C-alpha cells in the first residue's frame, strides 16, 4: 500500500542509498529525513530522553550526501535541521504534513519503533506504520555524521536565486545557508527583468508563490530561524548596503556575482562578505538532450511542456467531441502543432483561415468590413479585400483592430460551430480549433481545454520579419499587438514551445496527446 508522506530515521547516512528502492515503493509524495546520532540509539524508545543537537556546519556534508542520494526519488525530500541552533534539547520532531509511515535504518523491535513514533513525532496519522529497513542490499560500515572542516556559524547570512519549483539543488543551497546561520537568513528572490534571461522564463512561478515556498521550506526544516525574503532586481540586491551581513552563499555559476557584490561593498565602504560556494547536483536522469547537466529549474520547466499544468474547466457543451482550443502568438508554431495533432486523429479547424473566408465577396462579413474601412482595402482588379492592405491598418491602430474583431468574431464562431457539428456527425472524438485570438475573442469559454504555443518574443519578431518580408519595426508591432506569452500561458491547460528542433515539438505533442487520452470520456459514455 502506497502512503502519501513518510519519514526516514537516519543513523547511518551511507546506508540511505541502499534503502531507496524500498522507500520508493512505499511513498508517493513527501519524505522527511531526520538524522539521529548513533549515541541516541539506546534511548530511541524512551519518552523523556532528549535528541542530541545537530552541530550546524559539521552536519553540512551529511545533509548534502542525503540530498544528492535522493535525486533519483520522485518525491519531495526534506532533511530536517530542527536541532540546529536550538537553545535547549529537543524531545520531539515537528513536520507540517502528517506522517503515514516511518522507516528506521536499524533493526528495532516493533514496540520500540511504535514508542518512538508515539512520543517523538508530533504530527502522525492514527495508523502510522513503523518499518525497520534491515536489508539494504549492500554492506555499509556504520558512520557518524560526515563532518566537514570546522566552520563557525554567522549571525547574518545571504543568498540569492530564482527558486522556481523547489528542487534538490535549491534545498541543498537553502539548507546550507540555514546550517551556517545563527540569527537571520536574507534571501534575494529574482524578479522582474532579471527573469527574462532564464530558459522558458514565462513558465516561472509568480514571485509571491516562490517566496512562500522558500519560507515554508525553511520554516519546516529549520523552524527556529529568522528568514527575510526580498525581491532581487539586480545582481546586488540588499547585499550592497546591508552592514550586518557576514556571509554570502553562492554556487560555482554565481561566484562571479559574489565577487561583484564584494567590489560594490568595497566602494560603499563596507566589509567584504565571506563567500561560501555550494557544488551543483548532477542531473543523472536527463529526459531531453537540450537539458542541462545539473539539476535545475530550467530542466523542470522543459519537462512541463506538453503536460497538464492545471485542471480543465467544464464548458456548457457535450464532452464529445472534446474541443481543444489551440492558440499562440504570431509565428509561435501553432500550425506545426495542429498538423501533428491531426496525424494523431484530431479534426483540426483553422479559425484564422475561417476568418479569411467570412469576408470574401459574397460572405456575410464582406460588406460590413468594406463599409467600415473603405474601398482602399480592396484589390483594384478582383475587388476582394487585400489582407496585406487591411493588415497594415489594423496592426498600426489598436482601435481599428478592435473594430475589425467586433465585426468578424461572431461570424467566425458561428462557422466554427457548424464545422464542429459536421465533425461530430463524422465520428470525431477530438476537435482542435486553431486560433491566434482564441482568448481575446473569448472562444476559450466554448472549449474543454486551452493549449498554447509560444516562442520568445525576439525569436517571434525574427520569424515574422523573415516570413512576411517586414522591417524589424513592423514585425515588432505585429508581435506586440497581441496578448503576451505570459497572458496566454495563464489561461492554458497545456503549453508547447517550438523553440527547439522539430523532434522536440514531436515529443511535446506526443506527451500531450497521451495525457489527453486519460481525460477523454470512455467510448459510449
């Protein structure tokens, strides 16, 4: 039986990796790791004996070892540091989540383990199960805490980062800072323009969400620590003028930034910060060749492409055919994605092409468009509306663009609905409506799910310039005339990026289609 949340009582860190397969089979969400000094073993079942305090800096290597060995676990792993800096002995272990199962890396009888759970763990379920892991599959010599070189804790420590969707590397960095801090930990959280240098920055969690995740993590693993989280809008943040700061935590990648901080502090007449570098965690399970070699948020965002980001809403329409609204800015790769979905069996309706038909001569929209914009938009020979002439007007004038949309959007939706009815009579189970202005026209309310394509704005401008033979200024105006990538992604259930070679788009669409099959109603239902 799989449990949601577990705890691993670790007396020998070197044995942890051998127990991972057993832990993986028993937990599906969160694993807390509580180090217990070997000297506590004789007292493990006794109610009134205190747990030896963890000496902060000396525990660093052990903490890093536990996190590095946990990378292969598809779990939220948290190494608890509750004893660090405590002013009195600790008797219980506190967690935010209720513990369903407790693993011990030593062979203890059931009564002793149950006594430990009952007396030591503050938040556990009524049927919390104790498990003694005694067959790890490899011989390990019992070891004490893996001690790093002697280092004093400091009162005021700082570090900076984006901390998007906390991963193992983040947890190591934050935990290292917590181990080194006596009083206050200052965290600069990347914000505003600094985010735009990141891969798939549009998928980065909002600042408030990231800040809350960092606070909650530290509050849980080191509850007796003062934590200040502030926006970071440049490389320096508050480190350039905070007189109390003593230590700056960095990674090898941000070492140069740390050196710049000290140069700025010197200019401001402040003492330089002691810089402590934490090694990155290697990524052993790369999903794509374009992923980084380290465990990173960029890899995490890449792996979100083609997956369900949020649960679909339920429109007031039949579940079959299932309507996918596929949208994205100009040159975002919508057509390449819709073509792939068509190969999987979806019926594809190109709303942009439908839009062109509703204002052809003899169609309902022709007279109203010509009446509003004048015959200057007509081809002098055919008297058809010249899309290039019309485009030069509407992309240069927001008011005129809105007028055109108000004339055509109702007509386009009527025609798309008739095409959906036709697809339904032909037995189609999935219909994809490809539309650049799906969200602006509020057609998303008629869809079961919204799937969005995007590429970075500079890439979109370059593609539009080349494809439409436009100047940089004209191409930029067209790209900027539409919703931003971020605005579209906020409405999306599934997201694609066609920035990489076509085989990576194939992988994203395949992943999305397979996921969709699990959400479709069963045949006949």
